[in-house]
C-alpha cells in the first residue's frame, strides 16, 4: 500500500495520462453483443425455409428461369430486411439513452483542474467530486469533507452511506456498501460533501466491469416460440422432402420428363413446407414491438414479447421500480400532534408544534438540496404558507463519525442565534440529554415509525445566545419531535400488482433494503403475504434447498447481486417462466439470466439495458402489465394465423400433387407458390394480428410454456366440430 502524499495530490501529467489511456483503454464498458449486418443475415438464413427458397432459386437459375430465381431470392430477403429495420431502431434508441447518461469528470492534471469526458479518466487520476456528481471510476477518497454517496445502483440499498478519507491507498477494492469506508465506485452518486479520490480501476476492471464480465460468460436461452417454429418447419421439411423425392422419381420414371418432374417436386415440397411460419412470426413480433413502443416500451429482443404471455413469475426490484426513488416526508410526530401523508397539509398549518418541527428540520438542511431527504423537507416546508422572520446563517456543524447529526446556527434580527439540529434519533437524544424514561419513549416512537418502512430523523432546537458554540453538544437542546421519510410507491403499482395476481402471475420483490422496510413496501404494493428471506439466511441454503424455498417466499431482503442471480436460477429450476425488472448494475446478471429481462430507461444503467430484453422508457411499472397483456394477445392471434396458414396449405399441396399423379400440366409453379405463401398468406395473416384481445386474456393463468403452437385445438377435426351449448353461450355473450 502506498501513502497519499502531496505529490499525488498534484495529479498525473498529461503525457502519463495519455500513455495509460493508450495502454489500458478508455474508461467504459464493452458495448455488449455485436449485431453486425452479416451476423443478423446469417442467423436468419439458417432457417430451413430460407434454405429451401435459395435451393429453389438455384434450380430455377440452372434451368434458365432467371426471373423466377430472382423473385424467389427477393422473397427470401424480405424477412432479413424487416429484422434489420427492427434491430436498427432498438440500437439507435439505446445509443441515445447512453449519450444522455454519459458523465464528465473534473480531474487534476499537471497540478491544474481540467474537466474531461468520463471515458478518458485513467488509473491514478485525481478526481474532484462534489454534491450531485456521478463518480466516474472506482477509487479511494484521499481528501473528503463529510461525503455521503448513494450506492443503490450497485448495492440496491436506497440510503446513502458515509465515506471517510484515508491517507493510505488500499491495494485492492472491497465490495460496495458499508459505512465509513474510503472506497467510491463508478456510477454512484455523491449526495453530500465534496472531496478528491485517486482512481484505482476503470472500465472493465471496475466493480461495474466485474458484473459485465459475469454477463459475458452467460448464455441466453433461445426463445421457446422460435424453437417451436423451427421444430414444426423441420417436421414439415422432412415430410415434404420425402414426398417431393418420391414424386420426382415417380413422374420422371413414368413419363421421362425429368425437368417437369423436378419442377413438380419443388412445387410439392414448397407447398408442404410452411415457409410462411418464420416470416409471419417476424411480422407479428415486429408489429408487437411497434405497439409496445407506443406505450413507451423499447423492445431489444422481439421474441421476449411472446414469452411475456407465458410469464409465471415477475421478480421486481424495490428502489426506482416499485418506488419512485424520491424521498418524501411521510410522518411528523411531536408531543402535541401527529401528521402523516394521508392527511391534508392544513393539519400542519393549524398546529404550531408541527409547524415548528418542520421549520426547524428545514433550517437544519443544506441549501444545496442534493440529499433527497433534505430536498423533501425544504419542499414541504415551502408549501406551508406563513410569515417567516429574517435570518442569516451564522455557522454550520456538519455530520461527524462520532456525532450522526447536523446542525446550523441561525442569527435573527435581535442578534441572537438558534441551533436547528437533525440527525439519528440516538445522536439527537444525546444532545438533548434525555432521561431514561424520555429515551425509552423516544425509542418506542422510532420503532413504531420503522414498522411503516420509513427512515426516521429526530429534530431539536437550542438557543445559543449571541455567539454560536464551538460544538452543538456544548449547550443542551430541546427535542421537538420526529420526521419519517418514505420512498413512495408509484401510483400505478398496486393496480398493476393486482392485475398480475388475477392473471396468475406471481410477483416477488427482491431488494437490498432492510427486511422491515421491504415488508412494509410489499404490503403497500399488494404483494402476496408470503415468507420473507434475508440474504444472510439465503447464503446458508444450497441450490436444492433454495429451489424449495422460492415457492413460498414473496420478499427477499438484503440481497446481493450474486444472490439475485441464484434466485432467478432457482425459479427456473422449478419450471417457472421468469420476468425480472431492474435498473442497477447489480441487476444485470439476473436480467440476462431471466427469460424476460426488463430494464428501466430513465434511471437504468447501460449495463442493465444491454442485458435486458425490454426497456421501459418511462420507468412505469404498469407498462410491464401492458406488455404482458400484449404478449398474450400476440400469442393468441399468432395461433390463429398459423391455423389459417396450415389450412391454406392443404389445397395448395393438393393442386401441386395432382398433376404429378395424373400427368397433367403443372397448375402451380414454385414461383407462384412462393407468391402465395410469402406475399398473399402473410398479408392475410396481418388481419389476424390486428384482432382484438380475448375477453379473458388477463383472467386466465399463464399458458404452459411446453405447449405446442399447433395443437389439437387447431386440427381439422377440432376446428370443424359442432360447438357445445356453453361455448355458443360464451361466444354470443
């Protein structure tokens, strides 16, 4: 370990910074999956139906029918074009989001302060951070003035943590989280104080980069519907190949016209192979992505839209997903009166004690208003109309490790000063020099508020005379009361959770917050009252035991990133189709491992967006339910379209087979069949895509993911049977 001497505080030289940038690379993460045009084209052309079209085009070219060969190749390229357009739109939208969140950094180079793009920060740089700044890289705080950092994007913990400067630079980086450590991590937000950090790791070597490495080693499951479509096409391809070869040999042997026999065999094979299936699937998913985009949901992987219809479990983060990630004043309590956010503000305005409590708490808050709790206090205080005397700030007493409270001394028009104090209840209780009974009553009040899942601060006031004291503990203070803060639920969450329950989708909350807070938020959201499992208890379970527990647990609290991934894998082991929402870097592995990963667009990190299948551009939890509804509708209409296509293939196959059997001239050439099956049939099936959703689309359980796209329900016997009386009644109603 090296000491942080004065030379270090002068920063790197510009030449040394350039050298390190060239050798170690930019301070940015790899862009994720590469989607080159050649890769997209190769993935589409691997489909069996495209291979058959290409073979048919080649055969037409061999026999001299160049126009027909060109048309067949044009049909084959249609789906590739659609895929290019959809993928390009998604990547452009993500690039725009990435540009909006690109940070800049204030560094010291050659003993001068220089502001540079965050991607150009290198190891060894001295970075100056202050309230409201996003930390550009991992490092150690070497100079700091009461720094507090919001690390929720890495830890899931919604409360800011204190940072303490060190003169000894650590040799390695510990895990994020914990109070009074010197380590700061890329992507976290400074909510209080200012300081300087020496950069220890950038880009892929940072804590964020470690999660990126784990993502690179994970493989994404192939979409079930795509596998099902390929299975059906392969079955039809084998059947078509057998019949086609038999027809060619039979026709050529009986009549000796091998050219006609070859064309007839190709026509018969194309009539039996449902080459429209992948094309119609592409059209449906593209149309679904367009419909979702109108609801502010970006589709990164179109197959996820259909998978949503089969989702059985929705794992959701708390901070920024269920909640607004915006602290508000939820409770005011003093000896004379009480108020909570379900009551009108007039209750505060009519109570002198509550007004004094709120006003003192606001006076103890920093004017920079970066800390979300201080912003909430000042905002609420400003909404209470009253006449306020003129005051000037005489002195500030910042937070100290040995005193978890802040104070500000205000001088009024008479020259006297008064201390406004707020902080941890136990710290304020010490400043107020409470007796044992008074301290017990205060602890009971704090515990009662904590049961509501709120963070509690105590507020006190102390007359200081003409001169402010050296320390707020030099004079006894008077306890005014308690203030409770809550991160409120999004207004749409309870209804969205209720609709998920009706649709047979189980909602599980996974958070890094404390169990009491997590339980309270889950109750307000309407999440079913199942068991709560804390991260420490989860660690003692092996994978088999965890798979048994996840069926009963509705809330996971104090969960780390690796534990989130274990939870998702345990649910998948139980046969669940898992949708996972999240916004932080810590959510990315679970987002990629889940069948449907859903990232937040506004607050979400680039890592989370890259790992996800869907991105909520408005961060609205209710958009997930709309996506599920649309996924179910798409699957219903897709089955109708596939049944229609299958029915159309029967007469086409008959018209292709009869001339071969009876020696007639060919009624349908391969080009005409391609026109029917790649243009007319898909165009007609688009009408089915616009069919309105079924009445019970969100009142039935998720479909069995193992169910086949074409089942007995679409067989001719099933389709042509006489409906029962109950079915007639239901349809007519």
